[in-house]
C-alpha cells in the first residue's frame, strides 16, 4: 500500500458515496428519509474501497491497520483526553460559523431526530461511524501515506482527506483538527483502537447531549437551534472557547505524552515533529 493507492482509494470512496446517494435519492426515497440507514450506508461505502486496496496490496490486514492491545490505564486516560480536547474541536466548529452554517443543526432540522430511536442513532453515529472512519483515515490513509512520506505530512494529508470526506466546510474544518488529534493518539498508543474509542467518545457525548435537550423540550430546542446565530454571539462564544482551549489543550497533550510512555512508546510524539524538521533540512 502506497500514497498513490491511498489517493485512488479516497477518490473511489467519494465517487461511490456520491453514486449511492444519487441512487437512494432517486430510487429508494424511503431510505433517504431514514438518517440511520443513510449514515450506515455512507460509512460502509467510505470504508469499502480502502479495504479493497489494502487486501489487493497483499498487506497483513491486522498489522497494517494497527489492531494492537491497549493497556487499561491508557484506556481510562482516553476519557479525560476527550474532555480536554473537545473544547478545541468546538472552537473550530464555532469559527467556521462566521462564514458557513452549522451542519449538525441542519441535519437535526432536516430529520425529526426527536422521533428516532436513541439506540439506533447512538450505534450509527457513536459506534459504526467512528469504526469505519478511523479504519479508513487513520488506518488505510495515514498508514498508507506514511509508507511513502514523512509521518508529519502523512498526518496532515490524511486529516485533510478526513475533513474533505464530510463534504461541507463546517464539518471539514473541525474534522481536520480532530484528525490530527486522532493520529497523535494512534502514534502515542501504537493502536488504532485508541482513535476509534476517542472518536466514539466525542460523537457519543454529542448524541447523548442532543437527545437530553430534545427530550426536555424538543420543539423549543429545535426552533432555537435553527435560528441564525448573531455575529456578536459567535464572537463571545469564540472568545470563551479560546480561553477554555488554551487551558485544556495543554492538559490533553500532557495526557497524550503520558499514554505514550505508559504504552512503552516514549518520545514517539516528539519524533513526528523531528521527522518534519529532518525533511525540511534535506
């Protein structure tokens, strides 16, 4: 598996995703109205081309993807790591709303999410989607690019593809930031399971929060969420989250470093940056 094949896998995934969306919209309208089914199909179509290229390349699947064990301490550390890095992701989300709409709010208003099964929605967004996207982006894309270019640039490019696959500016920006964090997790722990769990925690917490608010007063919440946020509100929110991020992100980094040491991989994160500097000197 190399960078050229990774790029082809990404293009194939996007074309397949667009084709499936067109077929469903025109021939299976009953599926098009079901957010859970749509999400399951889209995630599967994104993952499939990458898997085909990996197997066609003769790679040892488990080793290539990085399905390695995580120590219990590292597993528990993922919870505070998620808590301390979520404000950064939220900050990126808020910044994009100066020039584009909130994609999550649009999805919520397009589908009557208050009437959907919590279990189905949670599985779709917090379990299946993280598994497919992490295997694709931190598995196929990152590891594939890493074989041909420096780890730093493989991280940047794979995170960029992770953002682009969301097909809207709002999600693309904060997905890029989340992709960087996920790659650092994979490097620190040596296992793709860490990024799958991290992605699941981020998505799952948002699903739970959304359902709590919807069930409390779905009509008022949807109406308030769908209203246009003023520039003054955004400026204030960004300022608040800048402060929160400035406090929390270094703590998240400290946990990340600890996880690397706990997994027996000290200095691996520093190696990514040094790898980049070496490349610049060549």
